[in-house]
C-alpha cells in the first residue's frame, strides 16, 4: 500500500546548524551543495517522484533562500511554507509550527539534512501500520545517534540516551516519521514537551511519548546508502561515498 497521494509531507528546515559553521552562517544547511545539487532539491525530487501531492517546508534560518529554491511547486508537487520565528531553539518548536497539518490528516515528517535514495520513501509510505519510522540497524554507535529500540515488531524507545530494560533490536533513527491518524495526539504531546521543557528539545521526544499510545512500526533500511549532515566531514563523505550509491539506485 502506498499512501503518497493522501499524505502531506512536512520538511523541517528551520535550524541554524551551528556545527557546520561557518558554512551555514549565511545559508541554510539543506541548501549546501552535494556534487552541485542541494540536499533540499534532491529531497523535493524524491517526494515528487513518490507521488506526494503537497509538501510544507518549515523555515527559519535563511528562509528567503529556501523559498527561492522551492517556489510554489516542484515537478508537479505543490509547495507551502510555515515560518518558525524561534528557529534558533529546538526542533520541537519547528514541528509544532506545523501543528495544523498534523491535525488535518496523514503526514510524513522529515528532517531536511538527509541524503537518501528514493527507496526510503517507498518503504515508509508502503509500510504496514498507522505510524512508522525508518531505522538503520547497521549503524556505528558513537553516542551522537538517536536510536530506535524495538521489541516484538514495534518501536518502544526513540532516544539518544534512554535504553529500555528489554528490547530485541536497535537501529539509528533516520529522521523520517509517518503517521496516518495520530497527528492530533502528537500535537498534544508536542505541547507537553514544550510546557515541561525549555523549548530546546527535539521533536522526537513527543514521538517517543506517542509510542505509549500507538504502535510505531520500525521500517528497516539497513544496507541502503544514506547520511545526515551534522559536520563538515559528513559533506565530504556524502559526495565521495554515499551519493554514487544513491545515484546508482535512483538513476539520477
């Protein structure tokens, strides 16, 4: 089953990306070129190819640059924008800025700093269950990764530091989440995280809480090429090692 035609994608592209400074001092991380083409351009092309009809980009840092790249449409897919004025704080505030979309129906939440093959979207949109996250079980644990712990076929913990007492599989959370009907509850949990915290929290804390109410399926992408962009070394690795494999799979 492919839910693309009914799913509204939310791309989180508001953050400052301080760890990539000075490259990101005057540009958004998702606009950094990988072999002459930005991460955002590649992501939008993948979403359009998957049949997603509408994508909303949450913007903040260098918002005008992001809007200039996307415009109002991309390869037949409609593009929209939501401003997060508190983009220097946590990603929980960026996803909360898109709360009306979460309440409205099926949504796909994506971090904008990931280089990935289109197979990721095919698997996530086609996965069974009403909530799902992409998981790579072949990761190297450096302590920086946000890990998804699973038990009996459902994700029970999504965290960098919290380890459940009992689990049977663990993988790195890629940063892509799909929900068909739990968006309203996710908004309530985002509000809880914001109220209880400092606004510097990551949105995954709300998804972690959602797991107590809904089954969240782990969608395995182990062995497929991908990387997120946190450090300058990630950019080099993306172009030299990851992109050739992505292009081989996608054909472009």
